[in-house]
């Protein structure tokens, strides 16, 4: 593989997409909450999963990770079953799903990201701690590495969980609403880091709720409402028609907000 090919495909897996989900159906009490989901994502992409409350966005991420049982379907990571490639996938859960009162330090949380690189019963060493500290520094949280996780604000806790994912040095990052409830400064830091991961050849998938911020921050989107409404580049599938299919109703205010965001981006690009 020549130098240009390595730059375009840093993981060297050109023959298989990093993430494939096929025929995925999930049901609770025999009631489908996801139905026949199929998609493939290219390497070096930043994808938003969007849809109304109850559309199955978090369920999709958890089922793709094998964290909840699926009625049917399967996930492939670079063409191989998830169980053989799990170490290549980092997962950031919803902040609300974590017991933040558990007595654990910030450093110990981030060191969890190193476990996939360790042998059975092996403890993290100095190199692992250096990686964890570097990840905390990237997220602006290094000064808090000895702090108990329960003593942090919500935005700081979210930064720590992202640092844990960074410490894993995965190929694929699946994040369940990492921007929910964070302050503006943390939102900027997170978006910047997501883009850096994408630009570094990583594949990033984010359950996201703020439609207005999608065109400026994501290159791909999945529009989900129990079924896959559309999946592809934001410039192609993020349309009024698809949004109405996803959310229902006329969405006049929402459409106006998105159009204003696009116009503002066009003005900025013209001025640069």
C-alpha cells in the first residue's frame, strides 16, 4: 500500500466497511422498537443518528454493540463478527444511565478504556496511565484526574467519558447523546474532538437530538423512526421531505432554523 493509500485508509481495511448492520430487528414484549435496519458506514465519517423520542436511536446503538438482545440481524466490524472485533469499538453511554455516585476517581474511569489492550488479570501499567493522562489533557480534564467522578459537573463528567473512549484508541466510536445537557464550552470541545477523530480516519456515530446543529457538524446522518427513513450524506438526505417522514407534521419552524443555519454557513464559507 503506498503512502497516499495509507493516508486515505489509515487502518488498511479497504475491502470492508468499518461498520455494517444488517436485518436488525429489536422487540420488547413482542413489540418491535426497531424494524429491519440495514446500513453501512464508510471509514473516516461522522454520522448523526436523529429521530423523535422513542424512535429507537439509543436502542440501535446498544443492539449494534450487542448490549441488548436483537430479535434478528447482526453487526460486522471490518467484515468480521462483532465478538471478534469488540476491542476496536469504543462506546460512550448516556450520562443518565451511569451511577455517578460510585466511588471511583477520574483516572480510574479513563483507565477502563485501556482494558481491551490488556491481558486477562493484567493491571494497567505506567504506559496505560500516560495514555489516560494524555486523553484527559485532550478533553481539558487533566487537572481533575484525582477527583472523584461524583464531584464533577455534568459537562465535566461527559468529558471524562469521552476521554475514556479516546484512551481505548478504537477504530469506531459509538456515542449515545454525548452532547445532551452540556454547557456551550463543553459542546464546542466535544464537536471539535469528534471532527478530529473523523479527520484521523476514525468512524464516529453519535445519537444526537439538536437538528439545527447537524448540517454544520456532521457529514452523514441516519434518520430513524422505528425504521430507517434515510441514511447517507447530510447534503443529500437532510431534506424537508425526509424530516417530515421522520418526525411527522409540517416542521415549518424546524425547516426555517435549518435553512438559516445553511445560509449562515454559506456566508462564512464565502467570507473565508
